[in-house]
C-alpha cells in the first residue's frame, strides 16, 4: 500500500539556500532516511545526505525532522503526520556544507583538548587491576554514545548563544564523566570543567537527554555529578576551609 507524502527538504550551502518540496510515494515501514534516498534516486540525484549504518548506531544521519533533532534512520514515517509536508533540514549548531550535511569537525577538536585516560599503577605484578562490578557498570552508560551530536544540536548554549569557544557541550560532558568516574582513572579535570569547558553555562534543562537516541541520562548521570565536583572544589566554603587547614 502506497501513500503520497511531501518532503520539504532544505537545499543549499553555507552561502544560503531554501526549502524545496518533493512529492513522493511512500510505503508501510519506511523511515525518513528511506524517503530521502527515494528523493535522491527519483528527483534530486545531487541531494547531499550523510549516512552509514541505517541501524541507529553510527550517528551519521542526524537532521532536524519537523524541527526536532533526530536520526533519520530511526524516525518512522508512521509516527509523522503525512497530511502535512515533512520538513527535513540540517542540524543548526554546526555550519552547513551542503544540503543536509554539516561540518562537525569542531567536535573532534574539542575531544583532543580533553585530558585522556590516565590509569593508576596496576594492583598486581602481572599488570592487572582489581575493580568492583558496580564501578564498571557506572561508566558503561556513557559508552553507549554514538556521537550523533543531536545533544549538541539541541543545547541552547551552542545552538542559540554560539558559545563554541567556551563550552564543550553535553556530548563531551558525557565523555568527561566516563573518564572522571572510571575506577582506574587518576587524572584531574575539575578545573578545566569550570574554566575551559564552561560547565557553568549548562542550566540542566535536560533537552539533551530528551533527544539522545541511546537514552543516556546525560543531565542526571553525567552533567549534574560533574557540576557537583566543580561546586565541591571551588564553591563549598566548608571544603575550601578544610583544604586550607589540612592541605587536602
């Protein structure tokens, strides 16, 4: 059974562009990425679209569908109102290259600035460590991130206020949390969180958590615990006094 739907897709480059309507026949079970591929095959062979796995695991096909950051391969047409044009546009936080493709290289540069994993000395002569299972389990959630950057796209600090030079965004707070809460890590990143990484800009609206396709509790399990570490270090008067008296 086929249905007629209209896909309003943004076409253009960083110099500018506009939305174009593509009436398309769709069938049961299709996702937005299927529709985009159909438009490419039948009406706009030069339409630029980034994708890879089509299974919600590579994070490549991020876009805004009807104004909401989503993975196109995981957005079913049956969940959309096809009586109206389905709007598809590139994510807004990063500069457009062409059509639905954006330049996300800023994220890779940010990751390079974060202090890498620094394990403590091995617990045993054979070079191994002892870890509690609960400590291992705690960091597994962060490792589910597929770097789709939807959380970066929806974050108002980056999207609206353009604080790219002062704020690393929820994706990399999740990355820092994975390092900071690793049972073997010995590196100290708290001062960088406050200064270079700009964690104070986050007002914990949880919009990043809402759009995460891997259902990582970014705000509750990563950002808030990191904020608490910054507050403990720099703003808790009792702990500040304790450190001055005892040097710890």
